[in-house]
């Protein structure tokens, strides 16, 4: 194998696949990155066996040569060392040549490295996924969906299925739900390309977080293929495979209250800032609790009190307050996460009681729903 | 020995540098008559610094230490036991057989606290062994602290049989030694119990002083005395230094308290951390902790442990034992209206390997089932099947339930929602009539209950007898 490549393109590709490589892997060869070179271009693969990322660098793009392939072939190189070397090479042209016994020579300018590679035959095969049943979502929308839900997954392994986001495709709609049992985020999206059949999978939160990092913020379509054990996201040059979580995701639809006793409409940004200020006096050991009350008039009050630190009270003009008086305590952190996800001008908050979940929606559309369980104070 | 001689030994050494010492000396020998005359001139200088300046916050602290408390209480209940070698011990049949405390007469025969019962019996076969009677000790303790509180509100109980007093304000009117003498006499005549009192400008020195003469001693320890009285002692003798700290210090070639006082502060900080810095300050007679009457209310953890009748390897038996420990802890938390987020499990294997494992939860726990669920999870995660001779469960970082919060979850909010109507009503009444106008029935009953579901010698539950003012 022998080829020359533009250094910056190789760095970009490595950055993407490195996101899947973990130093903690139990399979030694997975600390490496696989490189396959053919006349069409180069494929880079990185994996921690939960996530596998493959990126393709074409030999030629828009009439411009990126790789000059002299001889094709495959090799696995230690991800960390290889990545660092490429990043620090002196010129933008890199020549890589494999000689006998997986000896790898990397040349750039007057610098020459000799790396010991591993046999690409020992690298695990990519999951075999039939892509005849797929649907597509524009990359920027996909990123938004991930951002609006993934923060609500559980960080505790006590119920592993809750560390993932539940993706359900039904009636031309994708419904994504994440909950750590203390709050819940739900996002509904109308699909433009109708998939064949229905799907219900749980994607690890960590996978989605990584996917969000490597997708470009543009409207190019991402193809999504779901199987029983794997999900594949396919963009122009990237294949992103993720293992799915096993186990039944709890039915959350019946947990979302449909009747409300108090409805408050308020500017989301002002409320976010008020909660942020009040949280300065909320303590983590006490679940970051802040109080919210809508008792009379058109103002709501946000307050917090830590006996040994101090207290804060703030009035906030609401657009409207309907229904019964209400006093409720909740985690400032959960509230801020939810408000950031909605990111709209006005939010509608619907309460059913001080010990019951309440929901937040954008005043403009119904696609996002955030649910928060209150904090009980004694 | 008459306590006055202690005073003399303290003071006579300072004769040359302390012009008032002879008067002080005379006072102690002759009783109270000179007390008013002397107090300003001699005791006022107790706080003098090396440079001769008198600090603004010069304080007079007593440390009262009851002498072999449990044994003394038994002797006062049954005067036939007076003058005899007696010891309080757990039940030897269940291997809880260690001496909890013993009388001075028993100590003279080589008996000491923590000694195994069978060993003690071998050493002195006529030793009288008594089972502990915690109710008696609690009553005596309360009476003792009541006497202390008749002098000042600044009483800080440390355990069932010791406490600090800040008598700075009283020592303006009367001589500190006079007050100490009166306290000691009252405890002896009213309760028939001996105690030792240390008098010093801070807690550390007061505690050190009360230890210097037992029983029935009164010892003054001034900052300037430490070079002579404290520094020659090995570090292990210092309060706050245990075996492991002592061996660490010895590893730094620090053998005596004086070595520690004069050691390079940078070295101490680097090798021993914050605790080292604190210990070095103490070795230099510096301790700025205030006497805090409320510190007893700051319970930080509630735990219990048990030594098993046999080295246990059966998971099922351990499950039952841990559950019963959790129930005990839950009862005590309930009695104190406390809850905490951290659950710790302790084990001691048959070869005396001690282990603790803990986990901190999102919400605080106080119910037996919640504590047990976490404790059992922790236990099964870390237990490798080895034989255990002791297991314990602790809930820590506890706080008043009134200060606590519980993050509700999708799976439990319904239980809480059931209480909404009553909580609503309470909040409405509170906003009309003020906070605490209503306390829920069950809670009220608990507040009144003074007894606490605990029967261990090391427990601080006796402190519940001290009512918060």
C-alpha cells in the first residue's frame, strides 16, 4: 500500500473516527484505526464496539485530487499515536507506505516516521445492515432533535434502558423520548420520506451525543436504517453505527398529564434567567430546589432559600395565568435544561398540582414537550 | 491525693516568671477566702502570649470528664460495690465480651477498657462483671449536665460523660478554680459521682488538663506550661492522635508532642494535610474552636453495627442481619427526624479486615426499606463470600427532615400526590396564621418522644435528653 494525501483532509477524517475510539476497550485492536485505500479513495474506521464510525475520503472531489493512490491496501494503526503524528507533520502533503510486516512509513517534508501497524484482517467486520428500509432526516433537524432530548437521559445504570433515547416511528411521525424518571423530554417530528413499517428502538444517549458532534449543521439528508440490534446513520461521507439498548422502554405516554389546573404563559428567556439567578442560592444537596408560585395577579414569583446562605425572591410578569393558585418547588437545573431545549419566545407551563408532573411547551408549536417532576420539601 | 496538690504542681513551676503564683498557691491551700482577690491578677494572665500581649478573646474553658462513669454510676446505685474492682461488659456469650469501662480498683489490677472479658477474668478472677444499664447512665448524665447548665448556657456535651464549659464571663466575678471546685463538689455530693476538671484557655488544653489527674482532679494548663508538660510526651498521648497518625508522625522522626510543635510547618502540611496543620497548632497550645452548645444537634451520621455470634458466610443470614440493622438505623433517624443521602456498609472479616463501602443517592433516605435496598445492593456488590464477624450500616450527611427535599420520580409521585389536599390546607393555614401553626399528627407524637431506639455505649442518643433552648 502506498499513497499520498492532503494532510488537512486526513486530520478531518481522523477527528471524526477518533470519536468512536476508546482507550478503555477490552478488545486490543480497537485502540487502532483501520485504513482501507483503493482507487476511489480512503475509508477510515474507528470503533469501541458500541459505536462504529466510518468516514470516506474520496480520491478526487470537485475535480481536485485529494489522494494520489499508488497502490491500494489496508492497515490498522494505533489511533492516538497516528492521530498525533498526522496533526504535527510539517507540510500539507503526507506520503504513507506500508512495507512487509505491517511496517508503516509516514513521510512529510523532511520528516519520516516508522510505525508498527496491525493486520487489517484482524479488525472486526462492520455490522451487516440491509439498507432497503430507511428514512431520511436533514442533518440540521437531526441535530436539533438530539439536542432537545438527549440531555434528559439517565446517567445511572440502575435502569439501563433509561440511559438511551426511545425512537419510535409510527404513522409517518418520529417520536423521541428521553427520561431519567425525574424529568422527560419528548420531541415529535413529521417525516418527509415515509418509512416502510414501524420502528421502536432505544439508542444509547452517548451515541447520539457523539453523532451530534460529527454531523455538519446543514440540510443534507441523513439516511437512517434501523435493525434489531443496530442503528445506522448515513450521511454523504460518514457511516455511524450504534448498538441499541435492550429491554422495553416504559410506556411514557400515559404518564403525561392531559388535564391541567393551572396554566402559565411566560417569556421563556426571562424565566430562564430568573431561574438561573434563583439557583445561585439553591444547593445541590437539596436537589437545586427553587420555588415557583402563581398566586395572584399577573406576576409569578421565583424564589430560593438556603438557611445558611441567604434567600432570593423575584417577580416575573406572565403573559397569562389561568386556573387555580399554585405553589410548587422544582430543580432549577431541570427547569433550565427544559427551557433551553424549548428555546422559544413564549412557553406554556401546565401544572396539575404541587406533587404532580408539570409540562412545558412552546407557545407556538406542539412538537416539543418537556415534563418535570417537582421536588417535595418537608 | 488532694486535688490542691495538682494546682501546686502546676503553679509552683511558674513561680519565677509569675509574680502572683505564690498567692495563687496560697489560695488553693487555704480554700476560697482569697478567690476574689486573686482572680484578676493571676488567672487573667493565663492567656498571655509569648510576646506578652494579652489576646482580645481571652477565654476560660473547663473540660469536665466523669471518672470511669458507668462504673461510678453502678457504685453509687449499689454502695456495696464501692471500693471493689468492677467492670461493665457486654455479653461474653455473644462475643460482645469487651470491658466497656471499669472502676479504678479494677484498673489497679491491670484491667482496662476494650480488654476481652475472658482475659480480664484470667487476670483478676474476683473482678465483678456487670451488664450495662444505659437508662441509668443517661439519667446520671442528664443530671450532671443540668448542674453544669446551672452555671452557664455555654455547655457543650461531647459524649455521655464529658463536656466543655465556657466560663469566661463567670471568671470575671469568681476565680475559675473556685468555680471548678464547686462544680466538682456538687457533682460528688448531689450525684455521688467523681469527675476531673481541666481549666485552660482553650478546648484542647482543657481536655488535656482534665486527663492529667484522675480521679477528682482539677488541673490548670496554661499555654506557657505546654513546653514543660506537653512537649516531653510521645505524640500518641495527644488528643486527636491515634495509632495511624502517630506512626505516620514517627515516620517523619516526630516522636514527642514537642517535636510536632517545632517541626517544619511546610513538611507537616505536605505529609499530613489539613489534619497535620491542626495538630501542630494544638501541639503549640493553639485551638480556636468555640464551646458550641448546639454542636450536639449537628448529628452527621446515624449508624449501627453488630458483632455476629459466629463468623457468618450464609448470604441469607447476612440479609436478615443487615435488614435488622437498617431497621434500627431507620428507627433512630425517625426518632430524631433526620434523613440523609449517603448509605455506608461496614464489614469486618474473620481475619479482622475492615471495609467500608458507601454510595450517595439523589434523594435522602430514612425509611428502613429504602436504606435496606441500598445497603443490600452495596453489600452484594462488594462481598466476596468471605466469613464476616461484624457488619454495620450507617446513613450519613444527615439533616433535619425539615430541611430536606425529595426529587419526585415518574414512578412514585402518585404516593405523594395523595397528600396534596392536606398539604394544600396546611400551607393555606400557615400563610394565614404563621409557620409551624400545624404539625402533622404523627410528627407531633414523634417530637414529644424522647426515647430513641438505641442501646449502644458509643451512641450519642443520650444527647436527645438535652432540650434545645
